[in-house]
């Protein structure tokens, strides 16, 4: 199945083998991201002001607004598909935070980290113990431990490490976290 936003701002899911539209949502303005849960059972739609979780068949399972004055930046499912990490930004305060949400318990959330500026694209380690948070303003990658013994590990000078010798290196765009979970940590 392929999920995408069509020209009318609707989420459309198609079976690519048969070129058949399986379902389409009502209009979802400002769609920023679509992400299938790792088990393929739910689809997350992220806009600047809300998260919508659809079932595999297009039913809206949960809809959650971000707090007034904040904007959702990115979201990522945990590898076990039970939780979602959400990066949100408050432009008035010029601060961002990372919260851990449980879609099946809409009022449940846990603050993992807050800091000045914006965060980049979130990525979970394959085993789900660590969340990698790019932080361009601090020129750091943060590794947030989301389970028991929660904590933060930071790696500094990321731009220079990925582009040594350059006078003003650009902060890298992270594509994801790779490989076997035999060592799940920073």
C-alpha cells in the first residue's frame, strides 16, 4: 500500500499492485508528514496543528491537537508501534520540545526534552531504546533514552564532524538509523 496526499489535500491510500484506491480521507490541510506504523496497521498524518491516526482501512482512530501556540514539526512511531515521539515548536518562545505520546491513551504524554530553536527529523533506534534528535542550533545530535532510566546523551560539533575542513559546514540532514539492533545505543 502507498499513502500520499493528493491535489485536494486528502490522504489517499492505494494498492500499487492493482492500482486500486483503497480509501481516501476528508481534506487534511497543511499535511506535513505521513508515516505508517512499523506493523503496517495505522497511518499517522501530521499537520502543524494536529496528529491524526488512521486505521489501515481509513477509519480515524485518534485525533489530537497540539497545544495552542505550538506547531508540530515531526513525528516518529516507536519500532513496537505503541508510541509516537512528537517534536513541536513554540515560535513565540523560540523553544521546541519532544514529547512521547501513546495513541491508545490520548491524554497520556511524557516530556522527553525541551530546548531553544527547532529540532530536526526524529529517528528511533531499531530496538526502540533511543530516540535520535538532530538539534541544528546547538550543533548536536541528542540521544534520548525513552524507557526506564531515561536520560540524554549529546554528541557535539556534528556539522564539522560530517564535513571536516569546511569553513562553515552545514548541519547534516539525517535519513534514519541503521542496522541490526545487537547494540542499541549511541
